[in-house]
C-alpha cells in the first residue's frame, strides 16, 4: 500500500495567488478585498510623488477614495520574481505595474515585502517607482 503524501507548500505560488487576488480586488473596486491583502504595519510608497501611505487602513481608504472617481482605471501589479527567505519568515516580490485614470496612464516597477500570517501571506510594504507616464 502506498500512502499519498501532501505536496510541499509553495510560498512563492501562494504569494503570486495573493497578488492576483489583490489585483482582482482593485479591478472589482472591492475595498474589503484590498484590505485583506495588507498586513499589520503595512507601509506603501507611492510611485510618482513618493508619499508614504502608513497603515493598512490608510491604504484601504486611499483605494476607497480612488474607486469613487469615475475616471479611475485601476492598477495591475505583475510579479517578475518572488524570493522566499529560508526559513520562510518573509518574501520579496519584484515586478512591474501599470494603471492610472482617464486623465493619464502611468507604469513602472515595484518591490514588495510579504510576511506569513495565520490567514496567509500578507503585504508588509510596497514601494512603487513611476518610470513612464
């Protein structure tokens, strides 16, 4: 008799799935879905102005305001690399992003830090750099 062994956890795949859920929440204008991706102590650095958004609730509020704008087109973040620490106490995601509004599109690159929590991987920080508009 051969016993089935569960597949090993794949943190990088879990992080990519969490990013996809976050992108889907932005596309759906779902504030609760955005907030669900963000961990405690979250810090975001905006791409064009470099302003800091301190706290998961502050980032959720940022999106709540943006979602009310009829010209808001959203943002999509696409991971290029996910590197998980050993042991997996944190992970780094690097990729490219694009988005904006009807008044202007922007794009660039980003770096994100993810941490494991009892409810899955959550974002600890994101830094966006606008490279084109």
